[in-house]
C-alpha cells in the first residue's frame, strides 16, 4: 500500500490553542500535554499500520519548527487555508495529484484506537470507494477515498457543519446517490472533554505516551476513572 498515503492532520501543542475543552479542570499547559501525548501515540499507531505516513500541520507560528524537531523522518507540510472541509479537500487533491491510488486522513484525537483499526481502514480502501471511521460524538476519526471515486466523492466535504454531531450524518447524506460503495469502520471516540480523557485512561496502552502522562502529572484522572469503573 505504498501508493496510499496515511495523512495525519495535527496542531502543535500550544497551551490555550489545543484541547481547550479539557479546561477546567485541567490547566492549559496540562491540556497541551494531553494533546502532545495523543499526537505522538497517533503517529505510533499510523507507523504500525502503514509505511507512507505524512503530517499536515496547522500553519501557525513555530509549527514548522516543532514538527521538524519532533518528527524529522516524516513527510511534513502545512495545511491549506479555509475551513476543515477545504483543508481536507486540498490534502486529497495533493495526494491524488502526486499519483496516489487512494488516500486516508486521520486526526490526532483518538490515540487509543484498538490495534489494527487503521490497517483495517487502509485495507478497506482496496475494496471500497469511500471509507469512514465514525466517532461516538457524530464525527469521524478516519476518512479515505479512492482516486477513481474522488471527482464525485469530494462533495462529501461540502457544506458540513464541522464540530457538531451532524458531521457523519451530513457526510453520508452528501454521498447518497453519488457514491454507493461506502464502508464504515468500527465506531470509537475522540478525546474532547474530561470524561473522554477518563475513558481513555482505561484504554491507554501501557508504555504509550498518554498512559505515561496519566500515570504522572495527571495521575488523578486515572484514579478517578478506575473508581468510576468499579462502581456497581
């Protein structure tokens, strides 16, 4: 699958600019640490799933330096301007212009995805025109398209109410009647709010960046999650 890039959309971990819905109870610095740990774990999952991993980062001050320093071996480029739909569209356009037979994009908010989930998504792109990985809040953690379907499939990104619980539903509505061969992966969750982080504490793999973070400065979150899980 060397001709199928797996693109990670990411932001540099700047306090006050990432994971702000975790604050409070976290400080902005703690929330940025959660973001960075999640990003590192998503990169680890992507590396395990596929050889052609690329980073498309939000073009903010010092972001290029951060990603060059932290992930020097990965192909890196800034995202385009515009809303999320426009940025996703441009990333797909670029991948297909460079000869990709299919392409997939993930975010950095689902670091606890079960092993094999991303590989399953990439494998599904060998058989299906569009592949989506739903999140429990109505969005998706994975979006992929085959090149041959893209001229029509690109409409799935038009007019979507981003950051709402209608994202997946409206995306599927855009595809209806245009692209029939759509595959959905198993649903999972993003880490957006403190309850999500508590759930993630129970799923974070031992030795992962997120698990190490939660066992350290944010250990009280893990303790709270365990207590919640043990209630009758």
